[in-house]
C-alpha cells in the first residue's frame, strides 16, 4: 500500500510528478479559501477513494501501460486545481515565471517521452541516458515489494519531494494573500538555492554508478571505452554504412591496437596497411592506435587517449571487437 500510495505520484520509473512537474502546483489549490477551491474540494473524497484503490493493487505501476498509469483519470481534477492557483496568483510576475519554468520542464520531458515509446513505458530507460548524473539519486524508487528492498536514502528522497511540494504550496498561498511573488529574480534565486540544497542533501547517498555513461561510446570494460563517429550505435555495437569511421579510445591500460573481425561488403582501408576485402565470413584485423594524450585525474586515475580512422568502401560493414583478455571485458561486443 505504501509503495503504491507514494509511487503513483513520486516513483522514478512510473511516478507522475517527476515527469509532469507543473502538477506540483496542485497542492496549493487545495489550501485556498476562494470559491473555486471550495467547489473542487467536494471531489477530493471520491478521488481519494479511487487513488487508494489503485495504490493498494500489486500492479499499481500499470499492468498494460506504464506511463499512461491507472491514476490518469484523476489528472483532470489536478489540472483544475492548477488552474485555480493560476487564477489567484498569475498576476504576480514571480509566480508567472515560476509556472512557466515548470511548464517548460514538463514540455521538454513530454517531447523526449513522446519520441521514445520505450522510455514512455518505463522511465528507467530515460534516466539511464544521463551521461554524468544518476537520476535515481534524486528520485525515489518505489517499485519494490517491501520497504526493506528500498535503496539507501529512499526515505530521504520521499521526504525531500514532499517538502518541495509543501514549500511551493505555502509560498503560493502566501502570494494569494497579497504578500510577495512579484520579483522573477528573487523567485529564480530562491528556487535555485532550494533545488541545490535538496540535491546536496540527497547526494549523501551516492549512486552505484562509478563512471560516466556516454551515449556515443562502447564500454569495453576494465576502464576502456571506444567513442565512435561516423557510425550509429545500437545497444552494444555501432553500425557503419560506409565512408570514414573515427575511433577515439580512452583506456586505463596501455593499448597498441584494437582487434576487430571485419565482415560485410566492400573494402576496409587502414593507415599504412593493405586494403582488406570484406566478406560475410569475417577477417581478423589489427587496428593500430595513435596516442593523443595522457590524462591524470584528481583521484590518481590515469588514462590515455588514442585515435584512428577507418575508411569503408561499400554498402555496409561489420566490425566486431575481439576483446583482449588483459582488458577484462566480456567477448561479443562489437563495432558493426
């Protein structure tokens, strides 16, 4: 019950508010004393019965559709509460800027989810795309059977999100009574300070992610990654249709070359090497690497950057990476 009750609103994978942040304004609509808020409060008991019913189900995240959610029938009521808030406070420039900011975040997330049906059914796909930050540090993961399965810091994340919603509601109620909310600059400074403070608090429970996840790179394991330009990455491989393919390799261990198995149709040209005819059976190729720079991090981590350019003449080519044992990556990852 508790996981569904909070998860329908706040869950990192299937929650509504993290991906439609403009609905955070609805809380302020419930605490008003005007006629619009009074009328809408008559619908709250029925909405609460429906919400608790869905929250008590084991499949509260959605057995058929995920981001569509079973809580969506309540969204019109929430939108009406947001409208009540706007009717009270939108004349204040600071509030208007705050609302537009939340609406812009909502629109950006909506566009991303609209373009990716996998992410729109499970927002874990969206969070996994982040290069540096891990969204699971800031959003509570409530898709669990028991509270004991929760990640460290789960209760803190829930408390922070509730506190942020309550702070927004209290501020908007104060503005509705004619105090504050006139300065967009103060609103922006205050919001920035609150968000940064919340982030610093939640980062006391760090992510299990130990390195960045670059969207255009193939992780070979052991601190070695290959960035590919001129090809399209799909899952754990890159597909090249022909032309120049640039490889940028960053590695914590010395590398002289990458071992590839070249397949496909056409020719493969390597610097200072003979031309290789591609075939469907595959040909083992040693691609020499040119060192570019030696890097040293603040924590003593040392890496070396290498580069190389391949020329592919033909309709398509498959370049499968044969992982050396010294790197420690699992075989089968490849550059197609």
